[in-house]
C-alpha cells in the first residue's frame, strides 16, 4: 500500500535531487527495497510511514550523489517535450521552464527541502524528522528556500 501511494512522489523527490530521471528510477527502486528489508525497524511512535520512507529515499539519493562525485559523469538536463498549441499552454510551459531553471540554480539543500514539501506533500513536522532538524528550523529553511526560488524566478522573467 505504501508503495502504491508514494512511488510517484518518491520518484519526483529523488529526481529533483539528482536531476536525472534514469538515475532517479534506480534510486527510487533502491529506496523501496531498503524500506522493505527494514520494515520491521519502523516505529510508528517516531512518525508516519511516508516520512520514514522519504528519509530512506533521501539517504539513497545522497549515496548516489556521493558516488557521482567519485566517478566523473556528464550531467544533461532532460529535453522539454511537447508542442503546446494554445497561448495558455505556451505560457504554462514557459513558467514551468523558468521554475525548473531557477530550481536548478538553487543550492542542493534548498532544492531538497522544496522537493520534500511539494513533491512529497510533507508537513513541516515531517520535513523536520527527515532532515534531522527542529520543526521551527525546517519551517525557516523552507521559507528561505522559497524566497530564493521566487527571486530566481523573478530575475529570469
């Protein structure tokens, strides 16, 4: 059940951290594999299953990023696909592109907290548990990351 309700959100979160959909698929699978093998260690008193799962996904993604630092690799942004016909569609696509590019310019920690909040739909208390921070610190980190994202988007337009 946890897999069915969380797989798309975990993938989106990991993809935001890695910037590589192919690697995100592998890391997402690894995160679910780790969650399955460690399912007996889950303690409901310490939080929700989703927060626990995203913590595992976060660690798997960070492992991948560390591995990449050791191995030289070419990083390529995925191409935008689609040919929007209507002006509204073009406007939406332009805004998405601006946000995607602004996100790419943010520091990794800011991208991570935004991804947890919006891809995973986590509350600040869950963010805090995943990041190992107090709830207040997680809220402050999110606020500052969103301000940086807004400024980056405004500068791009």
